[in-house]
């Protein structure tokens, strides 16, 4: 029974592999009758992946003949479900409004199309606001300037830290000098019997007188 089951599984896997290979060789495509007649029809759809236009603009082919090929088609024009016009000038009156747009993948150089946006009111700190950009200036000069403006706050911070360090050093030195003076002025206290009494010394002037007789004897 086991010898019969193993070849059966192998034969089934071989058939599935063959069908998958045949399906990969075929190309999925569909056509529109008015695709070639209406020149604006191509601008209303977006092709992604391996999808492309074939047969002189009458057919959209989703996949190629290679394996793992895939493509998709999306309709650019959104379907309007609810639409209402709002006068933002009347709503916000004379208040300042900041609007920022950014891509989800970071600093991307690819062209992005915005079909819909929404606003949410919240408190944003001032340091998060960026400088307004001129689209016309960016289009003329596509290379953005990466030079950063040096701020003078760093110099003031260094100067303040230097002054604070000097003040701390002077305070520490004065404390050490005061302790050294206090400890050096102290003397050992001894008992009264062991104390050393001062001794007075007297000096007398002695004059030696030699007689003449003694001098003659010596002669």
C-alpha cells in the first residue's frame, strides 16, 4: 500500500507543476472597445507592475511571458460618495494656518499625486514648523541646498559653561584653603605638668683687669 501511495503523490505533484508552468506561459489581458477611440481614456487609469498597453493601444496586458510576472490597473478618478464645499477663510477668519505635506517613504524624488487630503486641528510646537517653500523656485533649481545655517547659540553656551567652570574652580580652591588654614592653626594640647616652662637667661658683661706686675713677671 505504501509503494502505491508514493508514486501516486509524485504523479499528482508532476501534474500540478505542469499546469502551473502552462499557466505561467500564458498572458492575461483584456480589451476595451472604446479604448482606442477615446484619447483621454489612458489618462484615467494607472498601470502598475508589468501591466502595459499592447496592440496599438487597444489592449492592456497585465503579465508578461516570464514566470512570476504580475501587473495591475487602477482607475485614477475617485468615486465621489459625499462632497461638500467649505469656505476655509470664513471658518478660520484671520488665524494663521500651516499645512505640511510629506511622503510616507521619506525623502523621495518620485512624483506624487495627491487626490485627497484632510485637516485635523491640534496643538503643534513652534519648533516643528518648517519654512515655506516656493514651488517655482524648486522647479527651476531641482537640487536643494543642503547648507545648514550656523547658529550663534553654541558660542554663548560654550562661554556660559566656561564661566560656570571657573566659578566652581574658584569656590573649590577657597574652600580647600580655608580648611588648610583651620587645620594648620590647631596645636596639640598637653597636660600642665608636661608643659615646658620658659627659662630666663641673664647676660653680664665681665671686664678682665690685668696688673702690670703680672705682666712684668711674665716678661
